């Protein structure tokens, strides 16, 4: 049987640090296994090669592979939140040494892009009433960190 795909995040020597950071930020995160470079690679022997972790049931691999590739906004991870407090906590933790962007997007301290969004956002934006969806979209476009109450006001506006 073919397994479920999962992302491999390429780090320049920061895989272990990043995995521990994610474990501290996201509830229900576990580090599953760690592999190390073998003795056949003397310049790296014993250093962390990969760390596999589970973030709320989603598997990730962090790979220490050098400076050849970096992260871009072309790939981001969406984290849905039920409450404003959850959004605020994730936003604060991930942007502490990271970088804010627009519409709920941010880069964490390692350059990985995340979208921190209220779970209800998809429902509001997919509403069959195009005026409601448009108002929510217009409100979202004015925000960095998403504000559930403000999005709800835009949605409910008559």
C-alpha cells in the first residue's frame, strides 16, 4: 500500500532547533524519531540528519541538508483555529522572531510560511451570497493577523 504524503522541510543545520520550536508552539506535537548522519560522512557524522514529528496528526520531516535551498511563500501550511485566542497565540509565537505578512500569512523564525486562519473563514468566503463573501474578502485584505470578530461583522453586515 502506498503511504500518505508528508512534507520534508529543508533546513541549513536548524532541523532539530526548528522541530523543538514547533513542538513548543503547536499543541499535540510529538517528535517521532531522529536520524543522524552516518560515519561514512565523517564531516557530518553524528549530527542530526532528519527529525520526524507529528503536529496535530500531520507528519512532517525536518532535514538538515545545507544552504542550497531556502523556503518561499509558494508553499505554506494552513493552521485553522477555532478561537481568536488560538490565532493570537500562534501569531505571537510564530512571528516573535519571524515576519508578519498580509491576510493571515506569516513566516516563522526559520522562513517557513504559515497561514493562521479561523476555521470559519472558508465557510464565510464560500457563502452562496456573493455580497457576504466579498465583504469578508475585503475585510481580510485589510488585515495582517486575522480578526474573527471583524470578519464576522463584515459577513453579517446587511
